[in-house]
């Protein structure tokens, strides 16, 4: 059944590239997917050498990573069994970040190279589907593409040692489809039952208090169809017998957007991890992170204290967009601004829709001018360094 479906899809090659950052080191996962007749080949030649950081993954982990989006995108109505695997070939050069050899560390692989393989496969499969008249409606931009791995550990308010991982990013964000926006906080495509813990559960396990946990404005990738938004959160120590706890940050970093768009759609926003020094929350919900404390320190790897008046701010990426943002209906941008999913500044700069502050409606004349200026700007030559 899978071979029959592949024969209905166009032959060709599609590429994707994912970047990861740990400290000053940047690694990449490169994928060329080739479809010929009733076979698919996933070639990761060109990916970075394995790294000293634990984001590497093994060959078999990469194989699982590419099947995670392949099953739901190509085999949604086919029983998932060994027969689905037979038409698929994977090339992953030994000694690379997607096929590491001993003694390479792999403890963060699940939210490291494996997820990047997952994202790259989702992109190439989406491009192939988008090239098919019959299956274009199955195409999707990348969903939530960068889990953060934030562990908390220390003595809690119940006088017990507590250790665990924040589950918020399992709430995810849906990638835009070829016919509709992505789902806000819409999970992740390889895990249809993903979910996050209640705030009350986390606060009962660890001596912390959330300042907020909410949908993140401007996190969804722009497009004719917008990617679903992710979320942001912040918390501080609370009722901690030792004055606070500690946390560990690991993963793929925060320098690069990873939820790729499709068909001219833009990527979702990148993650962010910010250590807040000297929080001055007075019971009100801050509108932006810089309103929370005296000093903001971006972090992306390591062990950090959450003591005294310090806090932690985290945001996670939205889904990728689909199609040209300038083709998005003006009334849809108006609705996004009204719902707090897109800021007025992004509406003007990215979508070319100028919103009147007085009534929340688009200024028709200024919007036409803004969209035409953005189209003209695209045609200007750019210098490449």
C-alpha cells in the first residue's frame, strides 16, 4: 500500500537543513530525500561530525526519527508494520551527528539530533506532498520543532528531594497546512497524545510559583496560513526550605528557528531560555520578560541556581507557516492581532497589514501601500557575505 502511494507521488529530490547550537558550537543536520518510483531514500550526507556534546544520536535513532513524521504523513490509513519500512532507505555516514560512534555522548539525543532528523524529514516529505495535486492537502509545515530539556532538582516544600523535567513543550504548536492555519499549542506531529502538566502539579512538586504561562505572541510562522503559536512561561522560587532550587538547561539551543515553513511560509520563532536576576514581580502579570527583573541573562546549556529573588523565563517555538504571508487575508491578520497571536508591529512588517490602534481594523490605503512596498523590496538585489 505504501509503494502504491509512492507511485502516485512525483519523482524528485527535496532538501532540508536543521541547525543546533550548544555554547559557541553550531552543528547541522542535512537531508536530501530522493523519491524514485515506489522507493524513498533519506540521505544525511553533509551533516556535521559528531560533537563532544550529548546531542548526538545513533544510526537507529535517526531511522526512528525519520519514521516519526513519515508514518502519520504517508501512512495515516496504512497499518504501521514492517512492510512500511521496506520501501525506505537511509544513508547516514558513520561518525556524524546522526550516526555517531563510540565514545560519543548521546544522553540528550531525543531532544537533540533525533528531533532535528524528525524536522528535516517532515520538511522534505511536506515538499513532496506539496508538489502533488492529489496529495497537496496532506502537506504540512514543521510542527513544534525544538523541545527544551529543563530539569529541576532540590528539596521541595514537603521536605523531600524532588527532581523532574518540565513538560511544557509537549504542548507543542501545530504547523500550518496547505489549507488551514496550524493549531495553537497543538502538540507535535510524531506524538498525537502529547500533553503538559498542570501548573498546580508542577507547583506541588517543586518549590516554585508561576508568574504566567500563556500563548506566545508572534511565535507562529507567518504565511498565507499561519503556524500555530507556542507558549511562554516564567516562575520564581516559592516556599523553598533551602532558599530555592537548581535547574539544568540542555537541548538544541536557542540561536536558530527550527520549525521550517513550507511553500514560502516562514519558520516559527526560536526557543529562548532567560535567567532573571532580582525579580520584582508585584503580583501583576508582566507583559514582557524585561518587565520581570533587573537583569536578563540568556542561557542555553548548563546548571543554574534558582535562588532568592531570581527567576526563569522560557518560551518555545511555534509551528512553521505555509504560503506567502502577503497572501494572507487582511481580515485574518486583523483577527490574529485582536486575539493577541500577532503583534501590530509584526502585522505591518511581515504581513503588510497596518492596524489602526483606535478600532483594531486594517487601514485599507496604508495596507495596500505597505504590501506593495514589501513586494518591491523582495525584488531588490541583496549582498551575500
